[in-house]
């Protein structure tokens, strides 16, 4: 049996969309730090002066954004270190760990917002927001939604689940600001609806916890080496079988690490081929996988002789 192992970046220049670029991730995260810092100040001032509990809660949510931005920056720096003596497969799983921390931060933020809003509703506390609070929520919606689209574009280009998680953190902030905007706006239209401000804050908590749990679910799938969707598995097999000289495949294993696939596959070829010829077929399979499937950080191909030819030589 011949085992062929290759790193895609060494055997073939990968498309730009498949290249890991930590610098791009750092840049987009630093932009988020600046925007979040400005929004925290804006929301706290507008919430306190504008008398809106929901906007103050939204400001607390933005503080959690700064925390997750810091986690993302550290995660990007560590996870893209090359393999070393103690981490033979690299440090990509540290990005998954950072995503888990982001997810936990979102869930914790949601619980804080939900409990505060529930207590306000239970005790019938009255808050009468002003137009300043409405303006603060409106500005937050525009900035955070723009930041989400910018971040998610970069995340998809560099294929980073960590940046995707942070993008959704921005989106959750935009959604929470929309809830605040509706609650404050309704109160301004009819002051007797003041309790809607607290209900808006409660609605925010549901948005945030949903996103946090989804991020945790995806991180758990990576930690437990869950295989990708059946469509991906089928595409890998189809690609291998399409190469001239491959008569079958077996023992395909695929997992995700740091948002990239790591896979191992056995291909069956004519047992009468030379080692060099078998190696060329394995190389062709690898190139097909990089071009047609992409998103790989590690590919291992084992070349096995077909049983008939093997029996003839025994």
C-alpha cells in the first residue's frame, strides 16, 4: 500500500478564496472594536439621558462585543501558528475554542438581558424613553448591520468560523437595537405603552441566546470530529472516482478543524501499476479535490491495489 499525503498549499496554488488570511480577520475585528467602543458610549449616554432601560441593556450587549473582539484577536493569532513539536496538526482547534467562548459570552449576555427585563415587567417599573433614545437605537442599527455585512464577507472569503461567529455577534446587536427602536418608538407614540421598552429588551435576549446556541452547536461539531454534510461526502467520492485509474474508494474519513476539512481516503487502483504510477493517480485525485471541493487544510490519500490483481500476484 502506498500512502500519499500532501498539503494543498504545497502541491498546488490554492484559489484566493481558500487561502487563510489571519491579517484580513484581524483588520475586520479591529474595525469592530472601534465601532463597538463608539456605540457603547452612544448607547449609555442616550439610554441614561433618554431614560430607556432597553437601550442601556443594549449598551451592555455592546460591551460583550468588545470582549468577544478580544477573544477573536487572540484566537486568530494563536490558531494560525504553524505545526510544532507538540501540535503536529497545527493550532486550528484553538479557533474553535475561541468560537466556543464567543458563543458562551452571547448566551451569558442574553440571560443578563432577559432577567433584567423580566424583573422590570414583574415589578411594573415605568420607563418613559425620549427621542434621544430612539435616535441612539437607530444609529446602532445602521452601524451594526453594516459591520455585520462587512465582517461576514471577510469571514466567508477566509473561511473562518471564528469570524463568522463574531459577525453574528454584530448581527445580534443590530437585531437587539431594532427591538429597542420598536419598543421606544411605540412608547413615544403612546406613553401608556411604556412597558413595551422592557418587552423589547426581553425580545433582544431571545435573539441573542439563539445565535449563541447555534455557535456553540457548530463548535461542538468540530470538537467531536463530526463529519460534514452528506453532500460534501458525496462530492469527495465523486471527485475521486472521476480520476482515470481509480476503480473504487473506501474508508473515507472527513472532519472539520478551524473551519477547514481534514480528510483521509483509500483509492483502489490496478495492482500491476508501479509505485510511481500509483502516486501520480493519487496526486490527480488530490488536485481534483482542491479544485472541485476546496476548503481543505489536510488531505491523506492511501493507494490500495484492487483485489483481483492482488490475488494474481499471490
